[in-house]
């Protein structure tokens, strides 16, 4: 009879027998294929066995696991009109502010390899001023984003600190070219990708994101991060833990499909204001690097049919409405729950300073077949990006 306890004891015994009993915080190494990958520290593995069988983790093991792993939090500062959120990162002793992007998987920076006319106003990364930089010989990268912007260059590795957590030997992609959109944004010194490393653009050998490198080095007790963006105020990115003070009620999870490299899930439908919830599959990604909520035309038209004076403004490139309009809430079905985006979050503000015309937070996805749940959505929830369990979670806040 294999009771849970028997299973648990057997697992612990096996675990205990597979290694000589060193002091508990030794990081073991397993050699898979040709690359030795560090195993998470012993107590972390022990804690996971208890968790795997739904048993409480004994306090001494939990304490040892906590001592052997790291957690951290970094502010996410909104740019003008919340078009993007920037966070401080330290690379080889140099501080830059980057746009953390769950929709891509490259960590790239404005660098000393860009023409100086392009780096005006930016913090740049210069590997020659770092004691720990190493060139990744022969490696190059080139990326194009959904809004048509892009960048390219070559690659170094260096020590990268995010939220107080330092990852050694992280691939850092230096921009030697950037598109015009990035030149118009002097506070944005580059992007830190938090999607899956399968879509990293480095050639000939793709590199891992900062989060995946940290997870592979066993730095996190739980390989997850949370996103708490706010309208017109600093929010946070937290790594390795969930801060229960940042949400109300409970977290609702839905499985993700990482085959395209995104935090992609199938939404269950939508509702406008207090209207009926429309049940339909919505193939969506959670994307901190996209400002807006981008959905199919049928849904966008349904929403703005309930906003007096709303119309498509070709010059502005989407739906606008009188800033005096009362915007209905937007309800998004995710997993077994529904996320409510209050009407007050569904506007990006005046189309230009002093205008009484406001730009909608919900816009068309141009029929690309994917809905992009960007910052407009993320401002309404505490979002959990759980790599261990391949799931996305949200909670009201
Ligand atoms: C505003 N365009 C420049 C720019 C800033 C951040 C990014 O990157 C993006 C754009 C769209 C989707 N995901 C990431 O481009």
C-alpha cells in the first residue's frame, strides 16, 4: 500500500541516499549531456519533495531553503501616459533603466557601440568599463517588435543584478543599431526580456533570459515572478515569491502554452460593463512590453459601441473618444475567473497636451490572430508568471 507518507519517506530516503550527507547548503551538480548544470541547493530540493506531495515543509528545511535562495523586488516606473514601465538594472557596475518585457526574450542595451548621436540622454553599457565583461565571440542578435521597432548588435556576458539578485555570466546584447522609435524615448536604455528563452534572437547559439539563467542557477526557491503595474504611479516586479499584501481575494491560474515562447493562454471570453459575458476562446498573451490591450475587431467595436462619441481617428491610429466620456469596465475571462479592468483604466489620456480627445486603451490587434493583454490589463491585476508550473495567474488588487 503506497500511502502518501510512504511515498514521501521513500522520496526523501532516495534523495538522502543519492548524495553523501554534506552540510545542507551544498549546491550539487548534475551533468546532463555536456553541460554541467548546477542543481538547486539541497534544502530547496528537499522542500520541493514535501511540496510535491502536498505536505507542509518542516520549518528547518524551509529555513535552509530560504537561506540558500534569493527573492527580490524592483520598482516599475511609468513613463508619460504609462506608455512603458522602466526598472533599474546593474550590469558590470553600470546602472541602466530597462523596459521589462514578458513578450520577448532578449536582454539588450544602449551601448558604447552605438553612434554617440544616438545615445544622447541615455545611460549606456560599455563593456570596456566593466571588470567582469567577456565578449561572446561570433554572437550577434537582431530583434523586431510588434510595433515595428527593432534593434541589433553583438553580445557580451557580464554580471547582471536585478532586484538585488545578481546573475553571473548573463548574456547582454549590445545595440549597435536601434530603430527611430527607440531614439524618441530617452529614458528607455533597452529591454529585459521575460518571455521564454526559446525565442531569444542570438545567433548562432540562442541565450537565456536573466530570469531563466537565474532559475537554472537555482537562485529561486520558486521560479516565478509577479507584476504589479499601476496607473501613473510606481509598481513592482517581484522575483521568487508572491507578496500577499499586493492583492485581494485569491489568485486564479490558467495553464499557459509556451510553444510560441510567450506567456500564452486561452481566455474564456469578455464582457463590456454590466452587459452579458460573451463566452468565446481568446488566444492571448500577457505582455508587459505592450502598452495597450489589443483584441479582435469584433470585440473592440462592441466595446466602443457603448462609448458616446467614440470613433476611429485615422491620424491617431485608433479609437478616440471625448475625455468626458464614462468608459465601461472591460471584463476578461481567464481560467475559472474573470478579471475586471475598471473603465478608469481604459483610457491612455489626451491624444496630445490640452486636447479633449482621449486615446482608447483597447485597440484592434489588426487581425493578427493573437490578443495582447498589455499594460492596460496588467494595471488592473496582480499578475503571476509561474514558470515552475507553466501557468499564469491573476488576482484583483
Ligand atoms: C515604443 N516603441 C519602442 C519600444 C519600446 C519598447 C518596445 O518593445 C516592444 C514594443 C511592442 C511590444 N513589445 C515590446 O518598443
